[in-house]
């Protein structure tokens, strides 16, 4: 009986690897034009979810974790997509910049779970001040 259950689990683990996962990086349609020191931070710490230049990690290829990664990227792009920045209305861009700073100030972004595995994406105090300074240039 125990052996049967074990085999069933192994088969399920293999079987779920065949569920298709969308790991595409669609074409870039108007990337954000930020000063280089800002762009560098966004690319390093945000682009793995909020862009069309996601570097899919190895665990992004192993179900069921891959489903979570793909889901996060989909959700993240829906809220904020640096690769489609030009497609937002001016008003929307202003709101997003405001939200970017709010999320960074409150340590809500980048997501904790991502930072566990990507220590290089942790924002330093200098990074945070750079983003802060950049966001204030948009203030109305
Ligand atoms: C590991 C993936 C991941 C990374 C990396 C990441 N985000 Fe997000 N982000 C998400 C997801 C998922 C959402 C949507 C759900 C939510 O709000 O938690 C989101 C939502 C947002 C929102 C919208 C919040 C709202 O309330 O609508 C902003 C702004 C944001 N992120 C900014 C950033 C910034 C700035 C960075 C980099 C410093 C970043 N994120 C890095 C996954 C990520």
C-alpha cells in the first residue's frame, strides 16, 4: 500500500511537469526612459517581474513552483509594466511613480520571497534614496 502511494506521488510529480506554463517575454513596446542610475535599480530589482525582460530562474522550470513564478509575473505585469511604459496615459504614469515609491518605502517591493533567492535585488539605502529623488521629480 505504502509503495503504491509513493508511486502515485512520483507519477503526479512527473505528470505536472507537462502542464504548460507561459514563460514568454513579449516584445518591448515603449520602455520607461529613466535616468541611468534609476534604470539600473529597476532592471536589477524589478524587471524579473515587471517587464518583458524576465530572467526566468531555474526553479521557474519546476512545477509546481513554476506556476507560482508565472502567476507572480503575470500579476506584476498587469499592475506595472516597465516594458510598456509608453502605453500608459500621463496621469497613469504619475500614479505609478507615486506607487513605486510607496511600495519601496514600505519595503513591500521587491517581494520578500523573491529577495530570499535574489540577494542582489535587495535595495540599499542609496538605492532607495535614488528612487525617492527620482519620484519627487514627478510631483505635481
Ligand atoms: C518577484 C516578483 C516581483 C518583483 C521582483 C517586484 N514586484 Fe512589484 N509586484 C509583484 C506582484 C505579484 C504585484 C501585484 C500584486 C501585489 O500587489 O502584491 C506587484 C505590484 C507592484 C506594484 C503595484 C502595487 C499596487 O498596489 O497596485 C508596484 C508599484 C510595484 N509592484 C513596484 C515594484 C518595484 C518598484 C519593484 C522593484 C524595486 C518591484 N515591484 C519588484 C511582483 C514583483
